[in-house]
């Protein structure tokens, strides 16, 4: 159950005198359930897999996994980075959704129907809107569409791969290197389960519209309708992505994501034995994560968490809170063990702008900081007149 802000005891780790801070009073905490003492069972590891993990989207914490930093072939999960680059380049205005993208002869011959891989079905030497070509790449996993898009954005696959690697570096994917936009096996083309989860998390966070294409169940190009190969879209209504992959050397791969309530998980399974088995293994990992962990919405934006003293202002106090919801993920039953605290400066001096950063709120579990967020002024404080400023100057000198 997601609990409200004041169900947590907020302790004062404040860098000022006690009278300078007035904190909202918390409600009484509920009694911890008996199940809190039970140990969490091991995650249901896939029987045959080169690497796998479960990541909490909110915090980026790896809840379970094996070989998460081992280099593996990403297969068509590569196309998640192609989607990320497209969205990022679109955000800069360098490309647009209605750009006409040519299905070149190179793209058609290298990734089209005459190859062993998946294809989109766009006609050679014909154009289609960029967004349609992208959906064909995402839903149908069209290698030809990925190549055509890369050529449109950067002129060639090689040049586009340089963009992919630049964005990978920005996302701190430290054990990843791309040489093509589609994921067919190639020397020097590799990633890790952890890096791919970082990528999926970034796509969801940074470009939700581009991410939404991943939940489309089927897509039609001309007379050909092809289904999304992510079987979990049909089996679990909470699943809304992300991407499948398969080559003979990479095996069957799936990066999945699901959202239930305030909690979102990302799973990665690399090198499984079949299309169905990668879905079964991913579903088991998702169910485990949602069963034994929970996300708490601790603080809502715009709601005062404390009132800080202000010198030389029209008003003598300013309410402070968070500008974005603060969510954390913990093992079920550990909610009452959370220890929030605030750090505020010893003195605040007007003028203060609404939204100005004032301090920090931290949440600890077992002595370790597991979440933190800036505290901001929830209202502006204008500077007072001359005589009040002079009086406060004297008081500050006296107290200092």
C-alpha cells in the first residue's frame, strides 16, 4: 500500500537553531505487519541465461541479477538505443516526425525480407514518414527500418553508430559499444544486462512518447501485418515494453518493463532458450519483484514539509517542500524502518524566489541514504523595508 507523506516520522537534521524550523507533525505510524520479519526468497533465476536482472525504475537499484556486467550480444534490444537517438535528435529539432525516410537499396538488401532477420516490409526506393518507419522498427523489429532511419539521421550506419556510442557514454553505459543500429551480430557490438536496463530506464524517463510505441501489439506496412514479439504484452496488462531480441549466437533476449501502482520494474533476460521461455522467465522476475518490494510515495510536490525562518523579509518564514514527488522502493515490511531527515541552512535572507533551492531531505534505511531530494521554497519572500532590514541586521549580529 502506498502511504501518504506524514506516515513517516520526519527527524530534524537541521543546520540551524531549533527555533528556526517548524516541522509539520506526523501522524501515528501503523503497526508493522508480522510478514515484515519474513526473509525475501531468492529471485527465480532463469534456468538457462547468459545474464539477467531486475531493476527498480524509480531508484535504479538492482534488486537481483546474475552476470549483470558481463558483455553479451544485445541482439535487437540494440534498437532501444536507436529509438533513444531518434528521440534525442528530434528534441533538438534536427529531425522531425514527418520527415520522409527513404528505404534505400542498402537498407532493403541488408535488413529486408531477403535476409534471415526481421523486416518491416517498406518498399525499396520508396519513402515513409519517420514516425511510421520508427514504429515498424520498434513493433516489427525491422532491421531494414533501423538501417533506413540511421541513414536518414547520420548518412550511414557507421556514422549513426558513433551517435549511439556518444549517447551511451552520456547514459554511463560503461560496458557497451555499438557498431550498427539493428543488433545483428558484429565484431565489437556488445552490451551488458545492467547497461541495457540503464538504457531502458532512460528511454522511459526522457522520451515517454517514443517509449509508448513499445506497447503497440501489431503494426501494418502495406499488406503485411506483423505482431510485436513481446509476448508479455498479451499476458500481463501491466507490461508496456520494452524490446525483444534474437540471433543464433545471442539466443533469445527480452528487456521488459511493467508498472503497477507507483512501482515500475525493468527486467533483462539475455540468452534464453526460446521466445516463450524468455517471456516466462521475465514474467517470473516481474512477479517476484512486485511481490517482495514496494514503492512508497513519501512526499508530494507543493506540500509544506517545514517552515524555515527568514531574515530581512516581508514575512519571517517560508514554507519548504519538494518540487517533484519523492518515491523510494524498499523490501515489503520495511516501511516503518525508514528514517527521513532534513538539512536546512542556519539562516535564510530575503529575497527568496519561489522554487529556489533551500536545503535537502534524505531518507535512510539501516543507516544508508537510499533517497534524497532538494527542498525548495514553496512561496516567494520579498525583501522588507529599510527599517526592518536594519533591525534584522542587528538581531543577526547579536545572535551570531
